[in-house]
C-alpha cells in the first residue's frame, strides 16, 4: 500500500485513491512536486493519454497533503471544468471530481478547436494562471501536440513559465516539443493504463452534451445594441442560425456563453439565449461556431 500524504488520518484518506490505477512514476512525480513546492504544473500529452486522470490524481495527492489546488482547464473541446469553447479556472479543497468544481473564472475562446484560435488560447491560459490564488496550479491542455499544436504548446510554455512540465507520451511522440523546451524541468511519464481511445464522434457527442447541459438554464434576453460593446472577430450579419458568443461584464470579465439568436436592425436590438442575467451583460464576444440551444454543432462561420 502506497503511503499517501494524509494516510495517517484514517481509512477515509485512502479511499479517494481506490478508483485510480496509479503508476509508480506518477507517484514519484507528485512526491517531487510536493517536496519542492513547484507551483505551476503544465500537463501535456496527445489525445487519450490520460491527462485528465493525471490532473485528478495530482490534485488529490496535493489535497491530501493539506493544500488548496487551483485547476486551469485549457482544453476547449473535451472539458473537465466549465463549458466548451472556454478556458476555465476552478479551485479544489476536497477530493472532488474536476467536473464537480464550479468555475471561478472563464475566458471565452470562441471555438472547440485550437486551429485558428492560438492567440486566445495562449492569452486565456496565461490570464487565468496569473489569476489563480493557490499554492499549486495544475494546468491541463488540449491533445493537439503536432504541427500547429506543437506551436501552440510552445507559446503556452513561454507564456505560463511553468515550474514543471508533465509530458504524458507513448514513445517519442512529444520528443520534438520537449527537446525544444528542455531548459524547463520535465517529467516524462507513460500514459495512464486506464486511458481509452475515443472516436471523433464520441468527442463531438461529449461536447454537444456539455453544451446542452449548459444552455438548459438559459432564456432569451433582448438587449439594446447601443448599450453593448462588441469584441473579437468581425461582426456577423444578422444570423440565420444561432452563433456562439461569450458575454462579459463592464470589467471585461467573462460571465459565460450566449447564443446570438437574432439581430433586429429596425429596433437596434440583439436577442441572446443565455443563462447569464441580462443586467450583467456589457460586452459580447463573437465566436465562430454555430450551435443550437440543444447543443448540436452546425458548423463554423
């Protein structure tokens, strides 16, 4: 039996690990992170390498040692925290599942794929890591690690300046990326034995379910256009299908998602479907994904 931090407090402390199959090298990496107090931990890996599992494991390990954990979910497609198309920040103070956290902050990226959105991916991750207030900040990332994905991860490393990088890989699939940033402290770890490959259809279904759940609490709000500020991509013409947007307050803090349902030129109003209270909305940030209120993706503009 591994002696986890906090095990001396009784069986309850051991129970949180029972459903995770943890390789010895993962344990060693967590012990080093705790011992050296490496605060910013960036987790990299291709799709289906167990990045979320590692984040759950590491958060529980550090929680068992008595530390508050900040989690930044920078995977905009397959979310553990917050709705798709966002970077999300949350805090863990108990060994809860990442999905059970309530986002403390969001940054709207506007898409469910990094392609064409490298700048907001990097800016959003950097801002939320800087906003985190905890002894340890665990940063999860997308599974795009080759081609444009390698470029994205490189800029993200430079922007975040992690204290340690955890690279989950099979063989040498991350060699080009980790060699380029070998001046950083890096743990090279094998993937989770529980990692299971998902088809593109399964990934899309998971995103659509996440969108559906998010917009279940939404209602239509009509806002005067002159009272709003508009950001990001160029303004669309009156949409013939709902356009995903972010909405923010007067301090430009993202409040959540909205669907641009209608643009009434005659009355100069917008109709948004959103769970965010109308009186809080001052900024609309255009995305590039068309989406039904039921979460079905209708393509990009």
